[in-house]
């Protein structure tokens, strides 16, 4: 896969609301708690915050951010994405990918003919689905070997799965 673009933001969580009265926030995690807690700072709504503490809480997490000292400030962040710069994430093993690295990749069929572009990656629990835009229509394609394969800087897919 081509090197990821520098400056690209990756969402690791979303703010679910305030927790308590001292400015902590509840998070819905998109990945592992360890991945988030390894970050010294995060970006929320275009502003950088020092990540002072993160701890597990049920299926999510509770975080304390530098500069967020009361419930009203924490509550104002509800619904916002918690993002980090792509370059701060650990390197990937062969065959691994971040969803954000797939978005924008061109798609070709088995004959090398252009068929569209990945515009979104979804996962409803049964595996990743690529949302591919082709000729003004969008199709959800299972990201499975033989159906959609990642090759260097593009996706090779089976045309039978296009809408």
C-alpha cells in the first residue's frame, strides 16, 4: 500500500457526552483503548487537547482533557469526533490497514478497467464493507479476498458486486 498522506486525521472515538461535574467526557471507541491512551493529545472540533487520562468504562471510555474543567465545556463537545494525526499511529503489519487509508482509493475490475472510488468504509459487525461510488451510484462491497482485494494503491474488485 502507498504511504499514508501526512496530515490526514484518523477518528479514534466520538464524544458521547459529559461524565460527572469535573469536565470528564464519555467516549464511544472506534478502536482499542490502548490505541487511544497512547496518544499524548487529540483533536476535537478542530482544537487540540492534551489527553491527560483515559480509562475503560463499560463498552467505552472516560477521558480527561487539558483545558476541559467543567461539565458544560465537556457537554459542548458531545457528538464531536476525537481525532489524531495519521502519522502518530503505530506502523501496520502486512495485510493490515486503517479505514482512512482506504478512502479515496481507485477501484478496478479484474481486467484493470476503472470502476469507481472507495468513498467510505463501514463495519456492521460481520466484516468491513467498502462503499464504492461508480457512475453516480454507490455499492457496498464486502472487503473479502476474491471480492475486493487491496493491491498497492488500489482495490481490485469483482464487478458482480456493483449495484
